[in-house]
C-alpha cells in the first residue's frame, strides 16, 4: 500500500503555464474590481477631475488646444500611474506581509503567473481610465481626435503603465502590509503635481520644471501630450529612453527586494 | 552547509518514505528554531508533530515545503528537493495565514488553486470533501473563522496531492467542526495519502496519528505511536510533604519526574500505586498527600518540561 501511495513523479504532466497565467490574471482582476478602495479610486478619481476641471470649468485653451483635449493626456497619465502603482505595490505588500504569498509559494503556482497577473490587471484598469476619458471628451467635451491619434494615445498610455508597474513592484517589496497605500501616495501625488498632470506644465514654477525632467510621470505625459499636439518638441525617443531606464532601475530594486525575501528564509 | 544534493533514484527505501529531515538545524538570527532535528515521514501514514507554541512546528513544515532553507542538514521530500517545482506538484499545504484575498468567492479560490496542478480533483469533489459546497458562492471575507479554515483545507487538497502538510488545521474551529475535519483527514489517509500535521492538542494527535513526534524548543523530546507517547504522559500527579530527596524519588520505579514546589514535592508517574507504596515504606512521616489525575494537556506539559529540567 505504501508503494501505491507514492507513484513515481515522472508520469505527471505539467499544467499549462500560459493557462495558469491567464486564470491568475482573471482572478486578480475580479479581486480588485470588487475592492472599491482600488477600483473606485483608480477609475473614479481621474474621471472626476476631468469632469470638474475639464467639462465644467474649462472653456479656455492651453498651449493652443482646448482644455478638454489637453486634460485627456494629463488625467490619462494620472490614472495610469495610479492603477499601476496601487495595482502592484498595494497587493504585493499586503500579500507578502500577511502570509498569502507564502501559501501561493507553497503551491505549484508558477512565480511568473503571480507577477503577470498583477501587471495585466493594472494595464486593464489603465486602459479603462483612458477609454473613459476619451469617451467623455468626445461626447461632452467637444474633443475631436482622429481615430489613429486616439488609438496611439491609448496604446502609449497602456504601454506606459509598465514602468510604473515596475516601480510598484519595487515599492511592494519594501513597504509594510498596511503602510503601502500611504507610501504609494507619497510618491504618486507629488510626482503627479511636479510633472504637470494637475496644473499645466508651463504654469509650474521654473524649479519644479527643472525637477520634472527626472520624473517618469513627466516623460509619459509628454509622450501623450505630443500625440494631441501639446508637446514641447523634445523627441519621443528621449522620453521612451527615460521610461525604459527608469523601469530597469525599478526592476533592479524589486529584484533586491525579492532576493532579500529569499535570503530571509535561507 | 545547507545541502539538498544527492537524491537517490526512487528505490525501495525512498518509496516507503515520503519525507525525511536529517540533522536539520535552522536559526532565525540568534533564535534557534530547530536543533539537529530528525524526522521520518512514512508513506501512507499520518505523522503528527506535537508541541507547544514556539516549539518549532511551523518551521519544520516550512522546511519540508522548501519555503525556508536549513542552516545545516538535509531535507528531502518525495525523494527530491522540496523547493523543486516537480515536487510541489505532488504536495498540498495548509499554512497559517494572516489574510486571504477577501473579495474572491470560495469556488474561485478553489478553481485557481486547482489550475496549478496537473490532475486536480473535480472542483465539486474538493468542495464536498471540505464540506463547503453551500459556501461556494460566498466571498472569503464573509466567512466565519471555521469556514475560512475549511476553505484553506480545500486549497490544500484540491490538487489531489500524494503528500499533505497541515499546519495547525483545527485552530479556531469549534468542537463539531474539528471532528468533521478529523473525519476528512482520516478519509484521506485511508485513501492512501500521506499527511504531516502539526498541532498543540494531544487529543488531536491521539485521534488521528499513526506516529506522534513531540517537540519542544526545537528538539524532539518523544516519539512513537500515540499509545506509546500517551503512556509516557497519561499519568498521575502525587503531591506531598516528605523528607525523601528528589534524587532518591526520581530513581524509584515508575517515576517520570520530580519537582519541588513551595516546600512540597510533586511527582509525575504512570504507576501511582507502586510509587505510593514505596513512599510509605521509606518515609513514615509523609503528610499532606494529594493524588490527582494529570489532564492530557497537563501531562503533555510535564513531558515537555521533563526534558528541559
């Protein structure tokens, strides 16, 4: 009986890793969708800003284009960053701190699936933000963007979610399980202000503008502004390079955190 | 030398042995959680690791799951390294966890964990075994403590694993729920599964285990069948004033332990009649005599203290 209890491992087939990744992503999405602190704040906040400052108050033009158009890249970037940081860092910090990640690690879950799920979920919420802004702008704000521009804007901002997911992973490995949201906001809100997501960049004090070029939010928003004709004339390539460099640094920090967790158990 | 190398091909010995810890020591900084720890888990049996809080039970489970690595010694599970993906496919684990994602429904948690395994049980069977069919559409955050434990149990068994680790599975359960879970665990062992369970209830180890390993402060202090361990613990406590020295009493036949307590002498014994006969014979002045049955928990405490003193 003992020998029947333990069949040789060789005849076990491996589960489908890609299938597991997508199932993990599906439940990560449902989990966050049903968690109002995440879903409401990441979707409603940028939309509310757009309605208040764009649709209700804005009848002027900024940098040669209408306010309702200008604010789509601005609040789009703001929404994408929020969804990406909270989508990765808050969950990771809490699941690390309260032992759920350990339960998952004890299971045969492929490690890749865990991170894939958080990133895909963040990108879905990012895309939702941008699409809602575009929809509101087109229906109530008189925004007329060519289809190709609309598509490029969506693609740029959703791709731009990735460096902030990397930043979120880095934060998630160093934040405590309950302090993570506070820590995220300490980075998120000042960075958004200094990068011109709330107040147009040209109206910011000079020293803030000088700081902004070191912030990833500035580079992503400039890529988006450029698409709607409100760019500063700096080549897109420069902004992409800055974002990629930033993402690599964050991944390096996240890796240090990951290895620190491994060592703690060594 | 944290080594996990040299796993022999599956031979007869490793077929009958589901897991092995060989001279394992584990420190967390200055705290020594396990010291020269040896554990053999036989296939098809339920091994209970019994000990008070902080004894090192959870550390032993985490080592067997490959979640922590030993400072020295060797851990082998199903003939392989416990941290290997291939080993994990045949293992299920129920750990103590602070918070589980609360907005997912019970069936969704089960569906996700089932997908990690190559040949999981049908989802409905997992829910039935864990007794949570009626909770399938409830969100995890809406469950009671006992219901949450049963969902975690479901996640441990959903992959139809050969080897199951249950870390304090009945903590927070009421008596009825505990007995229900015991029945399920018994059924799994009867069906050929190997189970390693930690508990601080002697009663639980007694009810379920083929073999009991009693640990305290990171070391094994007793092991054997439940009957053997109980024989060492299920004794009587004699309290009296006597002139006899503790050393002399300790050498009397049947005496497990002797303690001095505020001028009285406390004797733990599994053969109270023999010990009393000897005491009366050697000390006619004996007074203040009390004989009390040591409760299971109390007897267990006596056993854990015995090795410390």
